C-alpha cells in the first residue's frame, strides 16, 4: 500500500511538472527511475529472504518456550529442514522427521493462532 501511495505521489508530481512548465520531463523520469529501482531492490530482497537454506541440522531438542516462530527451508535447498526462530534472535535448523519437531510445530501453530472459539 505504501508503494502504491508513493507511486501516485510521484505521478502527481510528474503531472504538475508537465502542466506547469514547458520543459522536458527529465525530473519526472528521474523520480520514476528512483521509484522503480527502490521497489525492484525491495522485491529482490524479499525473494532472497524467502529462500532459507540450512548447511546442517542440529540433533538437540529445543525448549518449546524459547521458540517464537518457524519456517520451512526453500524447496530449492539440498537439506529439507524446519528453521525455528528463537527468543534470542537465533535461527536453528532441525530435522522435520523428528517427532519432537512436529510436536513443536503444532504447538507454535496453536500459540500463534490463539485459542479456538466455538459457537
């Protein structure tokens, strides 16, 4: 939404420049170029953030109360893993085939979704 607002603002400025002056729209082109470059870089950064790969897996059972959230590794990675995000800010890669990992994933899902409400 912020990107759309910024784009509309840039287009408004370009329109005002073109209407109010007989000069070439070089400022308009420059602003649109900056807007495009910023958004392109943000898009590339978000795609890179989605591709999480683990070089190795830990065998240590992690305490559930220290886990904030989790992600799965990208399908492009050679090792399939669950990546737990810890309170400390660390990310720890674990084997999804381990029973305790599946239990922890379910518990984190329940915690983040909140209690179920019945009607």
